[in-house]
C-alpha cells in the first residue's frame, strides 16, 4: 500500500506480482457476530442458533454461518490495504467449505495472486488470487479463488503523484 496526498492507495494492476503472498491479522468469531449475521440475512438455521439441537449434531456445538466466515475474510483481505481505491469491480468467487468455524475460533486469511489478465477496455486488469481461511489450530476452514478488476496505473505526464511507500 502507498500513501497519496488524499489518503491510502492500493496496488495498480501493473504493480501486482504473481506469487505475492499476503497474510491478514486474526479475527475471533463471537456470539454477537452470529446473532447479527443471522438478523441481517434472516438465516436462523438451528445450526447457528440452537445449542440443544447441535448437541445431537456431528459438530456437537453451534457453528458460525459459512458466509459469515467468508464475509469476514473478504474484509480482512481489504484491510491489508493493497486493493484500497484501486479495485474497480468484483468479478467472481469460488469457495470450498472444509471445516466448521465455532464461536471463539480465530481466523486469518492467506492470499496469493495467481493470475493477471490485462483488460484495457475496462481500465485495468483481472487479478485472480487463491485464498485460504485458517483457524487458530492451522486448519483450513475455507479455500478458493477470487477475481477482482484492478485499475491500471494512470498515465501521468508529470510523474507519479504518490508520496510515500508504506512498505
């Protein structure tokens, strides 16, 4: 991430490096997260809300919504700053759900850029990244790929206006 005179600025398409790995900080899933997500989406499945029901389930206790976990992962990736104000569009997402996430689990994300394809007519290029959402025990709970459209670096007759490199 870089800093521009009007705030943080992520990588432009040309600056994205294939193979570059990024790791987010952790985020602990709470009871409140599950209640708020259920209220927001209307998903009150007993797997998320009924402790007695889940005592008889294979998981043995309540689990977080899979989409809650994925939503937090997308937010954690954004917080790294590398796509700040350079993302033009979200194109696609492919996800495998591999293990449950429980209340009290702490997740983080590892993401690696795996493919770039310039799309000049759209003002940038598609960047595909593989991601893994990992819990505190090192278990991959979700994995997949996401593709986003990243802006091309503006042609600036007067040179690059970014001021500070935050590396």
